[in-house]
């Protein structure tokens, strides 16, 4: 499986139909991937996919069924509790790889952080995240992604600065501690 939301939404599964662009299953995939624990309420799904319409659970069920046809029952379980959920390997979705890399970067020395953050930022395509999906809900998610990307760039710049500053700082402290040459 290869899932992308950091540009035009696309979802490809070997031997299955492809989900792409602004279709309801693609929008549902993008929304669920961006939601905490890849899970959100049926009402929230409806509000994002059909903004301004009166609630109709059948529309959500239909979008879930369409996505389930691509990913299977194991990845898109039936929603009986009032929530829609997605169970996908984190390494198979660009946004989830991005988030995981941000967390991993914090455990490394500055110079390695620069490399990890660079790989994380390469997950973004040149297209707008969630490109083409209408409504205020998706606009808010796009803003969230832009802010996360900008924070990662800031973190990368900080790590780069610190990686290059550490040797000078150590050298300066060493010469200060040793005292002036006689």
C-alpha cells in the first residue's frame, strides 16, 4: 500500500482499485489519516465530506464501503460505534512517516537531526496538501499541515545551526578554561 495526502491524495494497493484526487473515498482517506489515531466521529466525517448538508449516515457508510473495497475489511473496519477508523501500516502513508520522523529526530544529535528532518520534509510534494478538497474542514487541515511543515523547517534550521555551532562553542570554552597562552 502507498498512501499520500501531502499533495494530491492518492492511495494505491497492489491488485486493487486506485483511489485518487477529490473523490469521497480519497477525501475520507485523507481525513482519517489526519485524525488522531486515524479515527473520527461519523458526524465529523459527514461535516468534512458534505459540508452544509443535512446529516445522512448512509452517505458516510457508502464512502466507507468504497474505501473498504480498496483497502479491505482489516484496514477499514465497519463503523458500529459512531466512529470511522483506519488501520494502516504507518510506514505506508506519507503523513504518518512525516510525523514519525519528527519524533525520531528529537532523539538524535544535532547533525543527525538535520538529515532525519530533511527526509521528513521530502515527504511533502510540490502540490498543496489535500489538494482540491473543498470546505472549511479541509482548509483547516491544510493549514495544520502547512504549520507542521513550517515547524519542521524551523526545527531543521535550528538543528543545522546547533550542529555547526557546537564545535566552535566547545573550542571557545576549551580555550577559556585553559586560560591565555603564556
